[in-house]
């Protein structure tokens, strides 16, 4: 099923104004440039003035060339909160001046995949922001199908933690926790203590696993994970992470292994530590081939899942925030003005030395 053709709306009189935006130049280069302010191109669009946004590990993958659909010239970013600056004539749920949370995934609401709640594969949207259309690391962003791709911010609500609900919290929860089928009393290993791994750690605790083992090269991040609720931490710098995890589980392995890095070594680590009957939940964005060791796994009754976040859990996670069951503000370590976004990228990309988790960029 495809979307009906929507009438094009003429740009406002007087011509386009300009804005500042972070642009992927290709070959690992980026620049903060003047760009035309986006306008309404379909009656279901909204133009949102960005108030707060952030940088995602996926943005670094794009700059490295791991996401070929994000071509040079694209404005990056798929997370943020803002205020509706213009509302398309077909919008019903929102109006100009409303404060909104932007979903990283655009949903038309009526295609075959949206009806299956697989918004990430929406035939008219999906993950397009900062990928195939211009994104949120800018003064303004155009949001297609805005009624079904935005969430209202309540009066008086702190906007800063809400930025974590654009992507990393639903990603860690859906791709890691739900796909990993975590149950009360189970044993979980999360490979990667970056923002996504920590988001999976925070939301895994909804299901009361007996053990959550965090694996990472960075002892500072492991210490943070222990503070966030991990029961054990394994520093893999010595190359003995497999032996360490197996020792912690009586050589049995883990019921759920969540891959939250996106490189071959970490996925293959998950293959080595998953217990018979367990689940490997891949969350990381992989830019290189990974070996699937079926010669070892064919008889172990395991499940392997991959997923692009659908954001179907966002309303549930927002309820958990408002009930004070989760504190995503703990993930935020640095603040910058949008005009300092190049410095913010340097800080985020060099997390081992800066200690960065999530950075907030204020428009």
C-alpha cells in the first residue's frame, strides 16, 4: 500500500530564509553551515524550531561512511525537542506553538508496516531524518507526517531528559530488552557501556533480571554502569571477556546477550557467551561483515534478533518517566550551544578521554 498523492503547498512569499545546520560533507568531514530554512511541502508536514538536540553514535557511523543512504550534503541528526513553527493544513493533533518531542522514526500511520507497528519500515517514512532527508542538528527541521511522528510535551515538563526519548531509550528497550526477552530472574550481558548500552541497562531493570553484566573496554563507563544498576562489570581490555563472563555464570553463559557496539568482535563475543536456549539481541549499527558461527550454534536453541527501532514503546517509556520510574537525565554529561556543535562532536567522538555519554545542544 502506498500513500495517496498529497497536494504540494507553495513556499511562503518572500523566499526562503536561512538557518544554521551541521552538514555531512563526506569523507569523514562535516561543517556548520548556512542552509535554507525548510518549508512546508505537504499538508501533513510541520516545521519545528529546534530547542534541544543531541548527537548519536549513528551520526558518527554516517560520517565514517557506514550508512550510504546518508549522502554528502545531508543535515545530520534525528533526535530533539522543539516548538512547532508552522503546521500543515492537514494536521489535526498539533498546532503552531506546541512543544513537541521528535521521534527518530517517521510514521505515516496507514501503510502495511505501520499497521504492523513496524514504523521503522514505513514505506513513506521510517528512519529518514538525518538519513535521506535533512535532520535535527539545525535551527529548524521539516517533519513529514507530523501528527504521527511527534509527541506532545506536557506543560511545565523538563525538555532536557525528553531528548533521550527520541531514540536511545526506545532503541535500547525495543532492540535490546524486548527482543532479548528478558524475564525475572534471568541473566543478562550487555556488551557495550555507551549510551545505548546504558539505555538498555536502565530499561532491562523493568523486568527484574537476577544479574546484569556489563562488558566494555572503558573502566569509567563500567563504573557508571554499576552506579546505574549493573550487578557485575567486565573490563574486556585484557582480551578475556568470554572467560570472565562464563566464570560469573558458572560456565553456563547468559540468557540474554545484548550487542550494543556494532563491530564484529562484540557480536562474536555475544555468540560465545549466550547460554543454550538464550537470545542474542543485536542493537549496534554494523558497517562491516560479521561471522555467524553456526558450526558452534546450530544445536544450541538460541534466537538471534536484529531490529531498527520502531518507537512503538515511546508512550510507555514516557509514562515511566512521568511516574519517576526512570531517570534518563543521568545519561547527559555535556552541554553545548548549537553554534558549538563542532566542539560537541569532538567531545562525543572522544568519549574515552572526555567521559561523554550524551551531549545536549541548545538552539
